[in-house]
C-alpha cells in the first residue's frame, strides 16, 4: 500500500506554522508551491471549543451552535473567500441522510455573508454525477438561493499538493482549495461499511482527485493523513438525521434516526468522537480516532473541552 501511494509523489517535509497568526486570520504553512494552507484561526480562550445544539430545526440548531462558539464573526472576517465543504457524494434526497442537510449549508452561507465574506463557494466531488447529485440533495438550490457559488470539478480541475503523510505523500486536490481564506467542513454523521463511521475527517476525501479507491486499502491511515494535512477553520456537523446502518450510500428510511442536533467546533477528533457515540459505535472500534489523537490533531475526550450545550429553538 505504501509503495503504491508513494508513486503519487514524494513525502513532503513537515511544514511548520510561522508563529502566531493575527486574530481572525488564517495561519499559513511556510514553504513553497504545492502546500496546503492551514485554515485555522487564533481565537480567544473565552470562547467554547465545541458546541452542541439540540431540539431545533437544521437552521436554528446551526445558528445556535455558532452563537455558542462566539458567532461566525470570530471565524470569518470581512473580505474573506470562504469554502463550505458538505458531503454530497451520493444521489440521495435529504430524508435519506446520506448527504448534508441543505438547510445547514444554507444557514452557514447566510452566517458567512452576515460576517462580511466576499464570496462563499460550496464544493464537493460527488461519487455520483455532480449536477444530478447536488440537485437531488437539495444543496444546489439552497446554496444558490443564499448567494453562494456551487462547484463540482471536472477531471482536469486538480493540482498536486504535498500531504507529507505516512501513506499519502502527494495527491491531486481541487485546484481552487489553496486560494480560500477560510474553509468550513460541513459533514453529515453516518455509518460507513469500511471505516465504521464517516463524519468530519473522512469528508476530506471529497477534495481529492485521482484514484481515491486506493486510499480505502488503508482507510484509517488515509483518513488520518488527510485530517493532518487539511486543517479547517471550523467544523459544523449535521446530525439532524443520522444514518445508522448501510452507509455511506444509505437509501432506506428505516436506517435513519432523527437526532435533531448540530455539533460545531475547532477540534475535528472530538467532533468525530462525539458523532461515533451518537451512532452507537464503540470508540475503540474506530481506529482512526485514536490514531488522529496520537498525531496531535485533536482529542477523543470531547467532554473535557470547553463545551457548551444549547437548545436550538
């Protein structure tokens, strides 16, 4: 597996962050062409690191979770170009819980606009045909109605970047990704037949070109390499309806549980661990969680963070 993936490029040297960033601005990796920015921002420790909103609609829960984190304005500043990365892999309707709830995406766009974003782009690289998948999910209409540009790539719309991972040395990613100021990861919580769960960290598969199937040969290691390289500004996790079985494609409404929750925060490992619990899976049965924690990407002990739980009504 390592030999095959190494063929896609040499392992990059670890890129160091160049000191503390200005408040509300992204930290960029130092170095040359072909490295991904670090989209995280420095935030005051008066803010929560993770928020869970329950009981409301997709829109009201999203708004409540962001307010509990200090508001979108603590992440997005006037003039920013913002990418929102939902899960739009499969041609499914929202009720089947295989794709991110369109109301979550629409509310995120609105909040970014209110914070002064210059442009908001909604992007994924679906497994099913792009325009049909975005249309079936409801995300195409919701995004355009909120004033965002929707993008799904052609095969030529990729550039090779360095990941520097244990398995992934270099890999093609969507060519516009490095040009954004802020990136919001907006996955849905669902079961996955290989990785057991697919939430925030697994959602980065959707930025990749090339033969993504190769990465499934060591799916847990690949998820960790992706999460270590792609550091978003914010993760907003759709758990309004969650897919308990037969993921990631789903299809049967009998596999869907209505949870009516949104979790948001800056620690991707904590959020994925919370989602694993909600999916009634054992954390020890999901190896990429502990692997990511060992890499220093985040913590599995999400209850130990500065946590706020609110009602989204």
